[in-house]
C-alpha cells in the first residue's frame, strides 16, 4: 500500500504546483488618485467568463489561470468600464496588468445601460395598469403629466431617467398622493415613491412640555440625496429626511463608561445658526463598540430581487458586488442562505458556512434578472429559511436587496408591513438595502425597515456598500439594543417652546414611552444616533402656528413620576430592551442644567450636525429655515471637515456647493 500511495500523491503535487503558485494574472485598479476597493474584474477566454473577482483594500486583484490568451473587463460604479484584449498568460510566470479608470460624466451616471423590456405580457400589462391609475388620479386633480428631463437618448438600449420637478403650485396636492413622479420613456414605465413628511411644529413647553420619539439609525436619505445631486437634480422634498442626513456621519461622542448600559448619552447646547435668538440642543447616543471577533455567530439570508426591474447596472450587478464584499467579512461560524424572487420565490443556496466563500460568491454571480416582482412571497420564504437555521443567541437576520417595486401577490405597503410585523416576533432582524433609480420605492422600503426590527440603507455606488457592509459591519448587522425610545421633559421656566428637527415618522404618543408593546428603533454595535431640538428660551414668543401645524399640537398632562428641578433645562429619559427575548425595558435618566443655554462655544460635533441640519432645511425649503443659507452651512461644514479620515465630510461640502449651484440656477430660471 505504501509503494502505491506515495508516488500518486507526489505526482498530484507535482502537477498542481505550477498552476497554483506560478500561473498568475494580477494587478492594481486605481483612479487618478487612489486604489479602487471592490472594483469588479472579469477574465475571459474567447467569449466565456472564466473568473470574476473584486479588488481588495489595496485595489489589487489576482487570478490563478491556465496558460492561454485572455481578455479583461474592469467595472466600477461611477467610472467608465475598461476592456483589454490579447493578454497572454504564460506557464510559470506572473503577468501584471495595472488599470486606471476614469470617472464617468454626469450623462454616463444617469444613463441606464442594457435596458430590458418586461419579461412577459402579464408583467407589462401590470405596469401599464399601475401607470394608467396614477395618470388618471393626477388628471382628476387637474395636473398635466410631467415630461422626463431627458439629456440624450443615443439608442433604444440607452435611455435616461431624469427627475422632473413639479411646478410649485402642485406641491401640496402632490404630497397627498405620496410623491410619485411619472416617466414615460419608450417602453419603460417608472415612478419613485416617497412617504409624505409634515415637519414637526414648535410646541409650547407650558401646555406640552413632553416630547417622545423612537431613535432612527438609518442613513438612506443622505445617499439618495447624493444620487440626485450628482445627477444635477435637487431631490424631492419628501426624500429629505434630515435625521438620516445627520446620522450618516460619525461623531466623537463619549463611549459607554459604566458597563451597565450598552450606550452613553451626550448633550450640547449652542446658539442656533439660522435663528440666533434660539438655541440648538444636540443629543448624541453612542453604542458600545464590539470587536468583530467577539460578535455572535450570524445566520444570514440574502433576499435578492431578481425581477426585470433590477436589470440595470446600478441594481442587480451592484447587489452582487455588495454582497460579495459582505461575504468577504464572514467568519467560518457564520452562515448564509440565498433566496431570490421575481414572478415567484425560490431558494438558490442552502445555508452555507462563511468559510465556503467561493460557493456563496458563485451562487451570487449566477443570478440574472427577469420577470415580475413577488416581494411578499420572497419575504415569507426568507424568514422561513432564517427560522429553519436559527442560531440561539446568535445574529439572525434577513438582508433584503431591492428597488422595492413589488407588483405581484402581497405587494401593497400595508400588506407588506403586516407581514413583516408578524415575522418580527421570530427573533429575526431585517436589513434593507435599496438600489436603483427611476422606480425606487423609498417609502415602502422605509416602512418595512421600521416595522421589522431593522435598518435601511440606500446603495448608490460601491463605495457606499463598502461603508455600510465593511466599515460599519457591526452596526449594520448586530443589534445591541432594541425598542429604544427617548422622552424629554422640558422645564417651562427656562424653555418657552421647542421643535424636534426631523424624526417625523418616528414620533410617539406620550403614553407609548412606558408601553413595552410599542415598537421602536434598534441600535447596532458601534452605531451612534444624533437628534437636534431647536429651543425657544423663556421670555421669547413662539412662531405663529398655521392651521396645519395647529392640528399637530397636542396638550398633555405632566408626568408626575418625573420631577423636573428648578435648575433643570430638561430631564431626558431613555428606555430600551436587550436585543434577544422580550424582557421588560430598562430605564436611563439624564438631567441638563439650564446654565447650558448661556454657552457660546461649539464643538466639532455641533458644527457638523448643525451644518447638515441647515443643509436639510434648505433642500426641503422648510418654513422653519429662518435665515438659513448655503454659505453658512458650507462654512461650518468646512470647519468640521478638517478632521476627516474617510473623506465623507469633504464630500458633504462638495454636495452642499453643488446644491447651491443648482438652486441658484433654478432661481435664475424662474426670474
């Protein structure tokens, strides 16, 4: 036996060694300044794709190939693709091919390539029926159908999906319908949907000194706004959720100190930049940071929309790249299953160990788009798969990747929310990653995340996937607390009135704070949440209320269980539950001295958060914007950007400047 075994083994090693170690095609993908992380590189022999990979944190790729002639294709969202032919790979040699990509123009970014017609007559008829219903509703209100702002239509396979701005006088009626701009581009019928936002009014601290809301760690709105501005468009007002813009950024808050609670609360008061007589109160909650190696094992289900609407480059191809990037972060004790849905739902990958990354990536790479969108069926199967593979005391989560354009079976927002609420009790959390443009259903995705013990991000480019799924890996996927609620008790002796900026879809009734059956937001490992109140000091008059605002003003009885001291500006109470099980909530309490109203200094955190809030007020053209201006917001953002390790703050300044330019141009056009 020994005489036959060893020669065979040595012969196998001899044959495998040159191919494994020496026949290599490698290189680095860069732009003009730095390496591109997560760029997709494909190797072709003839017309067949032999290998596909993404670049690492150094922008480098590597293929181990059989000898022969190859072609390379390199793509990266926001950059022009590059194709190279005639690359000869020789046995026992390393072939190095570095590639530099150049940024796509604005036109390239708004063009959707390889447009596909609906896969079936039924799907097309369904889309036409929905479009006709929207058109009839608009005509009943006396509106003309807006025309898409088409920059260029080079061919049938390249069409632009511009974002038409409705005339100002149509705004109030348009909000009633939930914002759905309508496009009529060739055979493509599209519309984006945003839930209506009615801004929080000022409340009188004497008649209603209690403010209650749920936290929100989502940051989808900022990435979506960036997509609009990069296409030289101002976003729809209802796409601007100021709290999500603020929470997109990192802040230097104090970490938890006592070890008793999983987060720490930080407060600061300084003059309000757009209303100098008022003050801004910032509340920052910092979650404890946990080393990735110490995080519990994950049972993940990738729930992927592969319907016909997902065919464009910024949808399913970007989904594959995003989830491939996430797969690289998985540990051997983590597990992944893949569920897809189009006209029906199906399981394409049974729960697989994170150690088997090639198998997971191969399943992702094989996905193709086509057909209608049975989102409800996909959600049911994904939760069923997650429950089947449930890890006790682990992180059990469904990750839904879609444009939200569900149109088959359970598809309305109310139906889907009820479905998600029923699944929430299973202990399975939900992360929603939104993709695409033209038909993006933001309101629907937001509602599902809110009701599903989940979070919501919008992935407009691969660098955003890197931020959400790599840099914020723990915060995105691992909850450290759930049902987190805040309640502030303002002292009318020092506060005439107050207004919570943003969080309109997270407001709670006063009694909900003590009701543990009421759902609220989740906080992930290392995540932080920022909320801002504009305060009118005692002795000053509140802004006059409109009829619409009067309906939102609530008179409540003081909570006698909370004693607000004479020197207190406010008492802040916070309730939260542990992420597993349904134990009673725990209560935290903080007091802020009224002397804080006299402070004039501004921290870096305050500069950044207040500049973003002012930016949001301008984008919304808010009636509460006071003397807000792009100049003031940009100046403070620039100051905060002096500390900018990841470049996100510098990008914020650029977007502010771009929005200012668009606004100036739009204003000049009106004149």
